[in-house]
C-alpha cells in the first residue's frame, strides 16, 4: 500500500508520537487508504506527507523527503520488506521486519479493507 500511496518503490517515513508532531505550514488533506489508516497529502500539489493508523496508541509517520531537514531522520528500521522489489539493493545492514510478524499485528491487519483500488 505504501508503494501505491507514494508512487515510489518504497515510502521513507519517520515516526513519532502524535503529541510530538505539529504541521508548521498549513494542514494537509487526508485520504483513508484503508478502514484502518489515513494518509496526509498536500492539497495543492499532491505530495504525500504522512501516514497514521486509526488507533489511539498509533505513531504518526511523516514522509522523510517532505521534511525541511530530511538529513535529521536517518533510517533505523525497515518495515514491509515482503514487498521489496527484487532489484532494490540498499540498507542491507539496517534491521528489517515483515508486515504483521506479531500475532497482535496479524489480528489488527486482518480487519483491513483496502481503499486503494487497483481497478
């Protein structure tokens, strides 16, 4: 879903508690990419800006490339590596995790209804 939402081969995101995050230039528009998550984007140019699961304890994720200082957000973990394209080869030394590895994540994701139609 991140590939479709970003239009890229992966989505580079940085996460934090929503309490530690603030929009500094306007407010994005949001698209419910599924029944469990919303993605923020610039209403004027379409730039993907954020991702957040719709649950009280969820972290807020912002696209690294949209930050004023992307160099301050190093990659520390890769998620969703099951969708990695076979010709993508970088960050091999960065810890990685498949989507839904834990039982709790599997239970949560089993409820997902994708709103990013491929039709």
